[in-house]
């Protein structure tokens, strides 16, 4: 397993854990919108990194 794939998986699990803990503390509509934005950005970055990781490992 190369370092880049390991970094991508680490980013995925750390981000997922962070989003779950932050979701438990949401109180206002403004914070809900920021949480949705952060979750979307985090998901897009992870999808890009996973695809790029498999592309570069071939």
C-alpha cells in the first residue's frame, strides 16, 4: 500500500469522525448550513483523492 493511499484513507476516517462529533453539537440553522458545506467539500475531496490514488498506482 503506497503512502498516498494511506494518507487518503486517514483523511477519510479522521474527517468522518470529525463530522460526526460536530453534528452532535449543532444548535443553529447557520451551523447546520456550515456543516452541510463542510461535509460536501470533504466528500468531494475524498472522492478526488481516491480516484487519483488508484489512477497513479496503475
